[in-house]
């Protein structure tokens, strides 16, 4: 019996596959809707690739889910911190920021919150 540490991206992949199947979409159909290749989507579903926040947003839109749902599944967003979701959502939807800039802003926001909560 092996003791594997839970990988959030494996859980995300399983979640995405279930949601895709519930929506009666093939890998190719969802990949086309999201503007990604079907091999890449297949790798995400199998937990072999780590999707960016922008890809998660695109997948959420294609599956008609909230992006926050996928962020929580991926371990990016803590469901206990839902009051921060408005800030995170605003940053994630800003078309004038790059993916890296979005991630950095969210990381800084969370670190400021932690500092303030600790004091």
C-alpha cells in the first residue's frame, strides 16, 4: 500500500473530467470551446499538467462554473476565504494584466491579509 500525498491538480483533473462528462462534452469539444489543445486538456484531467489561472477561467466558462470553484479545486483559493473572492475575481478579470501580474497581485493581497490578521 503506497502512501501518496494528495496532489490538488490530480483532484482538479478528476473534478474537471466529471464536470465535462456531466455536461456531455468530449475532450475535443471542451478544448475547442476554451481555445486549448485536446492533448493539453487531457493532460490536465490526468493531473500531468498544471493549468494557469487564465486556463482555469476559460475552463470554468466552458463548463459554466464559477472560476472560484476551479481555483478552490486547484488549491489556489481557500474556500474559507470567500470574502476575498471579490478582490481575487476583480484581479483575475482585469484584461490589462498578464497572468503573472495577476498571480503576483493575488499573492501580495493574501500576504497583506495574513500580516494584518496576525497583528
